[in-house]
């Protein structure tokens, strides 16, 4: 795992959020490794007194195991089998992840919707061969879907329904990894799962981890975030997108109401909280909702913090994280703190 870190480092800075320099990786007791899984580069840094390499190997095998279960594009994954057969017995973790995503989908008024796989395929987001599908096809695929049913670990999909767990899988995987690392005695680690950040504790010296939040419309970062023992997950329209001849941007997050890429005037949403799965689910859902509904959702539900960046590059930050977010020098947008 360690061997590929140098080769991958050029990619890591493209993540939505990335660890900034001066971290504990420079210290003797830390180990760091990268692996390509879930369509992204994942980098784990652990401050471990002794068996760091074994911890990294354990983390890598967990990541591969979960990717092999949850990928919608790997032929024999649990999700592919389910999508092909319409009914399958799945592992407890998969059943839990599907239930969690369905609950959060209901809770976000359908903004998070894990049944969009047929639409994502029609747009080419599953292969990178992008195309704007006919409106009639989009409408037909949208209305063909039904609600998945879960009975213990048995999942049934109505005809026309296929799952894609891309909006929640990395967050859930991060929670599982953190649980395993904590159980092994780790008190200081940073997991960068392709821009989904999970911090166990702070840095080796006890100070907070410092992360760069990528500028959605420019080079480098738009803000620096200090993070301690929390997850921070970003959804952005600059991560995977294509443009047509007129320059119109089509991003990989679809609005389940239209089947078209979400067009909510937000270009980046970061959710910070204790559970990575919830942060991941909400970053996608709030991106679809747009700034106003996202703010309403936060006011009603709480339990997380967020950083919204609008198309005009204004930054809205909730009060719980405001002290720990610093726009970079030269930030010209407006900074709005949302308080209750
Ligand atoms: P994220 O980067 O976490 O926001 O997740 C985006 C990924 O989730 C996309 O690449 C799709 O695979 C899938 N997806 C797109 N739109 C939605 C949506 N509205 N709800 C759930 N999953 C989605
Ligand atoms: Mg997400």
C-alpha cells in the first residue's frame, strides 16, 4: 500500500478536501498509505506507536471488501447482483447501508435517492461516456422506478429499479474503518477517502487537523478547515461533470425530481458531523436542495454543520463550525454565518 503513495500524490490534491502540510505524517511514529477503490484515491494516515503497517493492511482489506460489495459497476458485487436479479440476499452491512439511505431519502424529501442508477447510466456517469439523454427517456426511466423493499437481509427491487450507493458508500465505509481503527487502539488518524475526510482525534501533538477546501471554480483552496474527531464530506459540481457545445455544465449529482443534473445554484456543499455516513448522505441531498432549503433543513434538524458555496462564490457557514473555517487570503465572496 505504501509503495503507491508517491504515484498517487498528484491525484490527492484534486480531492474536494485534502489534508494540508505540516501534519503528523512527518513524524516518525506515523504511517501513511494510499489505495485506489470506490472510484477514487483513498489515503490513510495513522499515528501509531507500533504496528502501523499492520493497521494499514487491515484498513486496505476492509476498503476492498466493502468496494467489492457495494460497487454498482463491478460484475459480482452484491449491488450488481441485486440490480441484475431484482432480489438478493445481502450482507448485514449492505442491508444497513441501504436502509440508512432509504430513511435519509425519506427524511430529505427524496433529494437523496439511491434508485437513480438507470438515469446515471443514461447520462454516462457510470462509464465516463457522457451524453445528454432525450427528455422522454429520462422521464421513462424516472417513472419506471419503484421503492426497494428490505426484509432483514433480503432486498427486492421492483422492475425498472436499480441501486447506486455512490452518494453514501464512502461515508459509511469511513465510519466502519474508524470503528475498526479505534477498536485497535488508534487515537490519532486521518482518513481521506477521496475528499471524504474522517478524523480520529487530532494530530499527534493534540492540535486539530488542517484541511484545504477546494475552490469550486478556481485553482487551489477556498478555505482552510480545522477538524478534530469529526467527518467532513463535500459534494461539488466540479468533481465529475461534462459540458455541452454551449458550455452548459452537467454534473454527476442528479435531481431525482427531474432526472437532470441538480441545478440549485450551489457549487459545493460540505457537511461536518460525527457520522461520516450522515455527512455523505446530507452533502449530496443538500446539494440537490439548494441553499435556501439546505438552511431550512439545518434549522429544523440540526446535528451537523455545513459550508455552502454558491455559484457566485459566497460562503455560508453554520455557527458550530464558523470558528474553525477560515477563507483563504484573496477570498472575494461574501461570508455569511448562519446562527440559530
Ligand atoms: P456524492 O459525491 O457523495 O455527492 O455522490 C454523488 C454520487 O451519487 C453520484 O456520482 C451518483 O453515483 C450518485 N447520485 C447522484 N445523484 C444522486 C442523488 N440525488 N441521490 C443519491 N445518489 C445520487
Ligand atoms: Mg454524498
